[in-house]
């Protein structure tokens, strides 16, 4: 490994690569020498992130992919393998909060998305993107990683996959599913040197989380709950993903990397 470049010769697919944590992870991976295949459903943003990376001298491209669509996953993995010869890393980063557009975010202990009022449709959608999407991405990439002699799959869960709260039980359930799914996949594919780990961000300032962080009571409570005294930035999470993608974490699988400013420590 060349000092300074921690992902030389790696090929990485990143879902949710058009925005927030996924976009930042793409930038960091490319900076460290990986060829990066970003995918998302926000095409303009995704193309812009890929262009930003290539303009800076990195290797990146963007593809439209709905993480709930198995055929699209299979096609993307095949195209990546055909073009770059292999797939070493998958970042399953796409996700949704499931909060209806325009809904006032919770104030204090009032969730705004109470369990007894949540529709089955909303539950199913949150589970489909956040949990089933991770299953489909993982499933689709495993044969390519077996051919490559191993790989690293990084599944973005959340602190919400470890603890409960007043809000959005479906989101918590979907992230809890990602956490334990990752451990099962890690055990199953250790024989192939495919490592699978989950990452658990706390409150990170991204387009998804911002309505619950800035300028309201909910943000105040969340800031107070974060011992390090600031919200996360996408780079805080991307650096954890960089470690898990690199060979530095060669003996790390089935683990949970909590990056939350200390929130779940208390
Ligand atoms: N921001 C936080 O505070 C926080 C905390 C814990 C976990 N997370 C998780 O981090 C991940 C990234 O979220 P973010 O905060 O960067 O938000 P974000 O909204 O900036 O990024 C999420 C991306 O996922 C994409 N996406 C949504 N549905 C998709 C689908 N069906 N197919 C493909 N792409 C889809 C969106 O278009 C978006 O670009 C999510 O899994 C989220 O649950 C975020």
C-alpha cells in the first residue's frame, strides 16, 4: 500500500452516492485511489459528484439504480466487473427516513411519526429501501467478490439500529435489520474472505437529517445528547468507511463501527 493512498487498485460500488454520506464516501475512496461506481436515484446530483471526482483526477462514474430493484443490481455489478475486471468494495449507503415530505420534525419527545399511526405502506417502503436494499446489494455482489478472492461490504445502519427512540419505529427496525443481517452475512462469507461490517452514524448534517437538526427543538435535544458537542459531518462517516474498505481492516468482520460523537456511550 502506498502511503497516503489507502485504496489503490480497489474497485468500489457505492449506493446513495449522489448525496450526503454516500457522496462523501465516494470522494474519499477516489482520493485514496479506488475506482468508484456511484449509484442512486438522484441522477443530476449523482452525475455531478462523479464529475467532481473525475475533474479532480479520480476515477468515478454514476449509474441510476434503485436499491430495491434486483435486476438493476445484477446489471450494475456485471457492468462494473466487465469494465474494471473486479469488485472489491460495496458501500450500501442509500437510505430514507420515511418521514413524509413537509412533516414537522419532532419537538422534544413528540415523535411526529407515532407507531400506531404509521401506515403499512410507509413501513413497507422504509423496510424496502433500508433493509431489502442492503440485502439485494449484498446478494448481487457476492459472486463477483468470490471471483475477486474476497471483498469488503460496508452496510450503513445507524445508532437507530442499536437503540430505540420516540420517533419512527420503522426506521429503527430497518436499521436493526441491517445490523444483524451484516453479522449473518459476515459469518456466511468469511470462508471467501468477504468481510461484512455495519456502520452506525449518529446525527450527521446531510439533506436527509437536516430538518431534524437545525433551527428547532429536536435539533437542540439531539445536540445535547451528543457528548462531543457537534453534529457529524459526512466526512466523519466516510473516514470510517475508508478504514473498513481498506486492507487495514483485514481481520475485521461482523463488527459495528459506531461514529456518533459519543451518543450511545451514555
Ligand atoms: N444523516 C444522519 O444523521 C444519518 C444517521 C444515521 C444513519 N444514516 C444513514 O446514512 C445513509 C446516508 O444518508 P444521508 O444522511 O447521507 O442522507 P442523504 O439523503 O443525503 O443520502 C441518501 C441517498 O440515498 C438515496 N436513495 C434513497 N432511496 C434510494 C433508492 N431506492 N435507491 C437508490 N438510492 C436511494 C437518496 O437519493 C440519497 O442520495 C442512509 O442509509 C441513512 O439512513 C444517516
